[in-house]
């Protein structure tokens, strides 16, 4: 697999380009929109993530010789189409929600304008990124809101594909997690990494004490010792004996966590290790974290549940043609009429209506006007514009990509969360916390 | 992100290596095992997938300058450890279940033997691959078994991370799917690709008829026309008028599928298009496919449910140290004693007991003897050995990697499925279809 993203594409995108080049419609200027028809069942809000990764991959979307040869060999498209693909670069415009923004059913998360051929080509790539990354961010945000300020580390790499693990770490960080176990996420996205030892390190040694001594020797007493390989009470006692009362933290990865955490806290305090923290990491999700609110826990490590979207591993976004020019140059709004999959055609802009306390009350989707002009509602203090210009003539705005984009998204999410009504943070099932209205 | 897999690793693996190099235990020969404590809730069996990808990435697991520089800059390990990492290659032995094999709770799916340092390093990579790929294969196998021989195409790339989409297509193919929409899976793994057009292609054109004409012009009348953009009955009529009765297939992506498929079949037959096939693709999972058994459907396209493991997006496998040598050179079986996460220590071998009708009756796990010697049970016709030698001295057996590995896994799964008791194929929730016994 090369560095090119060009084949992260469903075959039908190329066959559509092939046919549309033949009859000339490939060049009709078109507007595609990515949105979610609904939130995952029972969720109150979603968090957009993946935008920065998406912009980067779109900029690098090229058909090199290796990709063209594969397409030729398998007769995917005609030779004339191969020539067109060889020159392919996305040269259009992309607007969308700021990464880290909250979203609701129908929110126009990303709109992509270009010729039909250049914009339809990005369908699978755009959706793969938005669906996966937003699924993780939406789950992670719920965990962050019930952690009540205690730090959470993402450590679920082993429970998702090795490369989606990197994207998952990025999404969790944007949603407010503090660190990740994944080293590639540290390198690629500048996310703080953490981790000390597994049970295998203790089992490798002849005794638990020997393992703790080796770890403290290498990492200093401020490290985190995993105390539940054998008996937790003995483990804690040994940990403090080896590291002293300066021991940074103990980690508990099994058992009934509220009970165990309370017992370990008492024991640490009795041993004088009053500043030693307690980290818990056993099969946590938002409900387990909420149940630990009153337990003496200092930090959480979350794995499976966050990288798999806590029950909703795909955010359900779709990518639809909503408008295109005819041969007369006029824009025509379009939408399919299938009974159970309705779409709203037309160019969109969006704003969130806030009340006098700056609390979100309504998601407003303006149909017909895009975000490319002056926002007619810009002067209205109660309407916060939601769409930003992510890419112009095929070049991404650097504010939204790379490490800077990740930090900006994380900060944006933090601001947005303060705007949501308090009911948004109830874990129980319910409807979207604000309604979406079309204007 | 480079081509190196070295940072698809949790930080704690490197800190363990760092500490174990300091006290000399890093060089203790060790045996790690990947297994699942249980099947996903209610499932009767699982299908192992990812093995071929895993072997490939382990062979290429190297710390190049870029990775070492990141680790140095962030103080992840000591300088002496960086030197050791620079020379890292896995030089050990790997045995495991054949890719495509069925598995049950406790089945020793992969065992990795090498020094502690070289084997612990692979923990996250091995689990990421096995957990994701097996999750998809296990879901896909259930869909294949209820499709009753009708072909199924995987088209869920857009509902999972762009790179896990490639792995998902591979897993679904191993589990018996016939094709994928994902072009990179075609290139990397030799899987047949398919796809013709989306609703956007119809909406791009001034009329549905113009869209169908363009597609038939480019791809011939044997193509598949998507008939539900507007009114299905009109769509079918237009499709046959444009392509003639030689039309290859129509695709339906919405509506109540059993009813719609029956109506479309009647209409096609009345129009003389008696050989035109019907493909359905709307939110299918194993239950929806089962419900279409008596409908006149010729082929299925499955998206979200297969790439997200149909409710179980991670297979729940863990990677545990089960034995290691002491300083006296003797092997010691090890296992942690945490209350709710029991493991069985020791080297393992495994066989499936078949009855006289060659039906599987029991998963036998032999503790203490590994698969590296003569299988003591090889002469017993009722015991089918399950473990194969996947990698020797750091080199993968080519039979299990690349395109050949994929085809071998697919063929193996097909054989194995014929061995499972009929109850394995009930969709309803139940226990593992055969018990696991330790000997």
C-alpha cells in the first residue's frame, strides 16, 4: 500500500466518472454535502472529527503510475479516463463545520464544490474519515463530560485496526481526552503519550517486587505501578515499599472498581503515600466512569469502548449531490425521492441560535444560500455561524490541518460544550438536545 | 505516517523493554499467546482473520531514523534502548490457527516465542490486527451462511476508517464474500472489485433516462442500473427500455425489500428481462439477509454491518505471557490471578475433535506441550490439529501471506464451516457451539 489515498475509493466512483466523461456531464459544476440523517439512537449530540485528516488526504489525492496500472489491468475505466485520472487534483472549494463542533441531524457538516467528476471521486474517502473519526469523538465527549475533570487516557489501539487506532487517538484527544497510549498518534498528531507496564512485565520477573524494582530503576519513583497481577493488597504494599511514598500512581485493571479503589486509597494513605494517585483501566465506558464519580480515582484509561464509538462504530454520515449546474449554467437543486432515505436538496449554510444565556436552542439550516458569500445573519448576535472555509481552490487552510488543526479542534470543542443545554450531558437515551430547522 | 509499523505500538511496550534491558530480564525467552476469553455475546463461533497481514507487518517491523528520533525527542526510553531498537527484528517463532479457521473461547489463536523484549513489542500490533479482522470475518461468515449461496459484495468502506476498510474487505472475502467495492483491497489483496453507479449519477443528469443511457454507453447493457432514485416502477421500465432485455441487473437501495424485490421481479419478467438480476443493498445485516431468503433476490451488497462486526466491532482478544524461562534456563508457566480476568498459563497445542460424521464436537487445548514437536495426537483420525507454523526465525511461511494467503484462508474457512454442527448457523443468541476442554 503506497502513500496515495486514491484507491481508498469505491469502484463505482470511477465508473461514474468514466461514464460522465463520455457524455460530458463530468464537467458540470456540482455541490456535494456530507451530513447525518439522524444521531446514533438515543444520543443527544454528535462531535465532528476527522476534518483535518480529510483535508490532508484530499490535497494528496493523486493517481500515480501504480494506481493507474491497477485500474488499466482490471479494466475499471476506459483509457481516456485513465489519462484524466493521471491529471487529477481536487481544485474546488470545501466549507464545513469546524472540527470539534457539535452537530445534529441534518447539520451540513461538509460541502464540497467542484466538477462532478472531481467531487464524486472523494465520496468514500470523505465518509470513511468523517464516519469513523466522528464516531470516536462523539463517544469520547460523553466520557469526558462524566469524568468531571479527571484526566482520561485513550488506550484502545489494540481493539481497532492498527491504523484506525491512530485516528481514534486523535479523535479522543479532540473530544477532551488528555493522552493516548499510541506512539504513532504522538508522532503524527503531537498528542501526549503515556504508558508504563503490563501484567506480562510482572510475570516476566521472579517476583512482583523484582518487577517493581526494575521499573522504578528505569523510570523513577514517579512512575505508575500495576498492582493487580496477583493480590492487590500485597501489590500496593510492595509498590510503596519499593518506590517509597513518592510513588506516582498505582494502576488497577480488574475487580469491582469502586470497592477496590476505596480500599487501595485507604491503604495508600495508611502507608503514607497520600499523594500517590490511583488510575483505573478495566473495561471502562461512559457509564462505568459515571459510576466512579464518588470513588477515590484520579485518572481513567479507556480502551475498547472509545475506539469502537461505545455502541455506534460508524456515525451514519452520507455524501449526497444536492445541487449541480445544467448545460444552461443555472444551478439546479437535486435530491433523491426514495421513501425511507430523504435528503434536502440545495446549497446550505448553518448557524446555531443561542439564547440570552448563550445556551444553544436551535440548529438552523439555511437552504439556498451557501456560506461562500456574506452571512446574512452575521450581524445577529444570537446566531453563531457554523461553517468555515476549509479549502480554497484545492488548498487547505493550514489553520485546520496538522498539529495546529488538532489543537484548534480540541479548543473549539471545549467552547462548544459550554454552549450546550445541560440536558445534553445526560447519559440516558433521548432525542437530539436541540431541534434542527430548515429555513 | 511512514510505511513502518513500529509505532503502531502502545508506549508501555517500549517502557517495559527499557526497564527489562536494564535488569537483564529482556533476554528471557518468552511465550506469548493471543486468545479470546469468550465469544461476542450470543455468538456460536468466531472466524480467525488477519494472520496474513500480521505476518507481513511483523516481518517489516523496524525502527528507522524517524521513529528513533521521535522516541529520543520525547524521552520514551533511554539512549541504550534506542540502540537496541535500531537493531530490532523479530527473529522468533510463531504458531497459530490457520487464517479462516473457526475459533472458540480459549483457542490459542497465535503463540509467539522469542526474547521477552522482541515478543512483547508486538502486543498492540498483533491484537489490533486480530481483533479488527476477526470481528469482521466473524460477522461476515454469519451473513454468508444465511445467504444460501447467493453472492454477497462488501461495500462498507465508507462506514469505517479509510485503511481499516481495506482490511475489512479482505476479512469479508476470507469469510466467503465474493467481491468488494474497495479498490485498494483489489490492488493489495487481489480481491475482485465491483460497483457501477450511485444516486448522484442519476441526479447529475437532466433525466433518469439520460443517466441510464450514459452508463450503458460506457459499460454495456450487462451493467447494473440503480433504479430507485425517483420511482422504482418507472426506473425499472426506463432501465429495460434503455438497456434492452440483456440488462445485467438492477440495484435497489431503499424500501421494504421483500415486497419491492417481488414487484420488480414481476415487472422485469413482464418486460421480457427474465435474466436480469436483482441486487439489494439497503442496510443489510445477517438478519435482513435471512428475511430475504424466499424473495427473488440474486445478490446482496452489505455495508455498515459487516465492517463494524455486526454489533461486535472488536473480537475481544488479549495477548498474554504464558511461559518464560528463568535464569536457570527452565521454562516456567505464568498467569495472572486477577479475579475477573483468568488466563491459563503454559505452552499450548490444540485440536478439534470430530465425530464419525466429521462433525466438530470439542475444542481440545493441550497445556504444556506446544505445536513445535510431533503432535502426539496426529495419529488420531478424530483429532484435527489446529496450529500451523506461521513464522520460523522471523520469516513468514509464504503460504500464509499475500494473495496466496488470502485465497488459502478463504478455502480453509469453506472447509471448516462444513465441519461445524448445524446449530452453529442459527442466528439467535446461544453459547459456543462446541465446548473448549483443557488437557
